[in-house]
């Protein structure tokens, strides 16, 4: 499905979306690239910049309205809780309807940001592909940093809504029929409040320069978990003690339905993949995995695993019953058979097949026997295409379930023999911290210390599967993750400023703090939950104005990188609703000096440099003498042919015995004069171009003259030259 159709089907009401079709029509993709002029480029850039600001302004307005509505409904909940009499059931139902509408509006706004972000990325990629002399994508990256509608974190808003659901559940009472119809918590508040466990996952990117420092930092708090692989022959001494290489082979269909479900955080989103350790050629054990999302957090999922022999995998994918012998050997054959058939049905019914391979080296940290806190650190991450979508040039043989060119040859990172378009090597490591929360549980302080340091960059919701599909199959999917362009940036930060609480790039708000210490039984953690949610949303208890959550300004970096003029309040905070007109993409593209902001070359994204004067205007440029001689040589050739034609015309005119011969001589005389004039015109024109240092010379010969003179020039040069010379000497 084309993106234009997907965008049309995804529109919500009268919301303002990117005018993708209008931008596409401005590209003139059905015309020759030579027809694309600077005026066309300026018109496209101006339209693109206008659409970006419209989307950003609309998103700000909607978010402001949502915060105002949430604040109002929180007041209504306080009034309900203050009532001494029993709460009216109709009042609770009315409150729930309003709360459900806000919840759906919040989710729709997140979809709005995602679909528009994908539209901008796709239209810019199409532009750069059609008109290679202009590159707009690096400039779009700069403008997205000035108008970051794609960086909005909606989790704090969802936390506040979740606290409201918990509050109305308390007001309704446990015996009320309304409680049974209430949705499950959007976060982890209800589970913790009721004494159940709740999982959380924090993800970070780590630059290779910080690998060892991060490992030693964690090693002081947690021991390294040693991976071993036992064998039947020597179970005591078998195994390996270095970091293992893990390979995961992900399944999806031709329309990447599982990728879209995971990216949109849909309920019960599934991921099916094969996993093995080490080299498959060494007869490693292969496991079938299915992960089903059960909550809003990435850590809330159910994992189901069963082993399978390599020789049965292809038949299993095709839907054949090949697991009978293996089922009989299990301790619980009924459970094993049910799980295997369930995964096989998902593969067959949804048309799943291997599409992408993720290979990485993992270092794990965990206290033995205690799974409440796990840390995994993945390096040498390579994402490789494993599909057969292109029938003429498939990456994988459709008759086999995996790429034999990789596994049979025992290739390892960095997989140098893989084609460039089939592999994506992540330039950083992936750190994930998984923990289990319980009531009165306080997270270790070193997690917040690490997250706010210069060693890591927070990467919420990052997924190897989603990143691999988005980067390798960008033309096949119509939704892209927000973090995609950040993967090409330098994520290193200055240690002196990393801990600055005024830095939006720091981890001061990530991971979100959720410490639950109830004051009284009736509070049921609602007060603490709402306070934490408001704090995460950037709003204090005294802030009751209808404004968007305030985000701390990056000192000097915003001005130097983005060229943005921003209102600075006394508290050095930035309000998204009060952002002035920022430097447009056209000004960035043309290097306009209308705004006095200097670019900081150290902070510009890859591919963007400080605009400077054109080469032809930067001083004298030496022109080699052969350029002048080539122009004169061409002029002499034109004059030579014109002289020969003049000789022929004079000979015919004076020596002809009939009028037809004299007429022909007159025609050749006119042609010779025209050729002499044209040759002189071309000579002077190209001489002026050389002086102006414009060295691209188009073919300026008139087609009619070229056709007329071609046979004459060949004939005169080959055979008539001696004859004309003799005739000329005789006449003289």
C-alpha cells in the first residue's frame, strides 16, 4: 500500500496532516531531472517548511488542550472523593466516559505524530532520490530539532490517566459492577497498589568509547552472568565463558503486520522469532520464541519458548506435522504440543516467513537466583535482511528458512561479504535494565545516576526488530519509529554538562520515577501516583494553568544548531506554546544572513556544514591554458569548413554552364556565411563562460545546420580537398 493511501485512511476528523500529495506533485517526478530549477527547489522547500510548522503548531495546540482537560477531570475526581454520601453511579459513568475520550484522544495524538513524521521522512527521501543535486534530509533533521513534534513523550500523560482510573475505581468500590468494566491500568500503578508485581524496562544507547566504563560501572553493583551450554558428552566441562553471539531470526508477512503492531503498541502484539547461540554450523540448539505484549511498558510481555531441531524447521514453517517424536520426549507433552501448534498456526494463518536477522554479542549482569534486576549489554549489533520479497533477487533462498551464505560459511561480525543494502550495523551498543517493582519498592539509585550521565543516551521503546525493518525495508512500510534519524548521530556528550539538570538530553526524567509509599489505606497510592505523574509531565502541584509541560532549554546549543529564537523565561525554561518563528528551511538551504545566528560546526548533524560563499565568488581561480586553446581549436575548425564551402560555392558559380549550377553555388555561399557567423558566436559565448568559470558547455549547434553540413564536411575532407585546391590554383 502506498503511503498516500495509508495517510488518507489514518486521518482523524478535521486534524491538520501533512499535505503529502501536494508536496509530491511539486517534485515533478514524471519529468526529466534537468527540468528541476532553483525556483522549483525553493518552492518545494518553502512548502515543506510550512507543512512542518503547521503540524508542529497543531500538535502543540492539541497537547495543551489535553493537559487542560486532564487537569479539569482531576478536579472533578477530587470533588467526587470529597463527597460524604455514596457516589452516584450515573456520576461515575459520566466521569468514565470523559476519561475514556481523553484516553483515546491521547492515543490518537501519538498516532498523529507518528504518521506525520513518516510522511516528512518519505517525501524528503523521494526528493533526494529524484534530484540528487539538492540534499534536504540533513536540513530536515535540523528543523525537526527546532520543531520536535516527533519527540513528544506521551507516557507522563498516560500515567496521569492511569492514576485517574485507579482513583475512580476506589470511589466506585470493589463490589461495584462498574469496576469490572474498567480497563486495566495504562501503567504499573494498579498492579503495585494492589500488591502485585510490575515489570519495567529502561533502554539506552552507549557509544563504543564508553563500553568499558559502562561495564565496570555496572560490575560494581551486579556480577556478570556467565552463559554456558551443556552437552551430553561432557556436561561438567562443557560450555563457553566469553560473551556469546546471539542470533534472532524474526518472522513477519509481506505487509509487515507484526512490525506495525509492535510500533503502534497494540494490545497483544506478537513477535515470533528463532534464536540460537553461537554459529549454526556448530549444531547449536535452536529455539522458537513468541513474545506477547501484555502492558504499556516494553517489559510487560509473556515469553513462550520451545526447542526445535534444525532439520524440522522448514517443514514446521510450511505447516507440516513434524513434532510428534519430539513431543513424546517432553516431561509435559500436552503443554509442549499445545504451544507448538499455537505458534505454527500463527505462522501459517498469517503467512509469516523470515524477514530479518539480528546478530549481537551479549554481556549480562544479574545476581544468581534473583531475577528482580537484570541488565543486558549488547554490542556488535548487526541487522541483516533475510527475506525473499524480491522474486528475481531474493536475499534468502525461498526453499530454505535461513541464509545459507551466512551460516554455512560461518560468517561473523562485521559480515563484510554482505551487500551494503542488506545489512545495518548499529554504531553503538544497547543497554537494557529490567526490574520488577513491588509495593514500597524503591529503585536503586545507581540506575538514575547512570541514566543521567554522559555514558548513555536514553532510548525508550527501542527495538532491534523495529529498527531493522524500518532501516532495511523503508520502502515497504508506511510507519517509521521516532528514533530512526538519531541512529546516525554522534551520541557522545560532554561529561561536564551531562549531569546538568537543565539539559533536556540528560536522563533526569528517564527512567520515570514511580516510588509508591501509601500514607493511608484509603489513599491507595492515588496521591503518590498522581504526584509522580504530574512531576513526569513537567507540572508542579501549584501549576494549574492550561499550558503544555515545560521542557528545560539547552543553553546555547539550540541557537547554534537550530538557529531558533526562543523566549527565555526567568527560570530558563522553554514553553512550546511560546516558540517564535524559527529560521526556515529555505534560509538554512540558501545560507541567508537575515538572522544573526552562527552555526557551531561541532554540533551540526552529519552531512550539514556551515554555508559559505560559492567557489566562483571566493577569489581568483586559475584557468588552464588548454581550456582557451580548446575553444580556439573548435573555432578554427568551423572557419576551415566555412572556407571550403566558400571555395566550392565560388567554383560552382563561376564555372557552371546553367542557371541551376549558379543557384546551387549561391546556396552554398549563404551556408558558408551562416557557418562562419555561427562559429564566431559560439567562440565568443564560450570564451565568456570560461571567464565566468562556468565550464559546462552544452551542445549549441543548430540541428538543421549540423544535418546539412555533416555530409558536406565529410565529403570535402575526404575527397574534394585536393580537387578544390587544384581548381583554386587554376582559377588564380
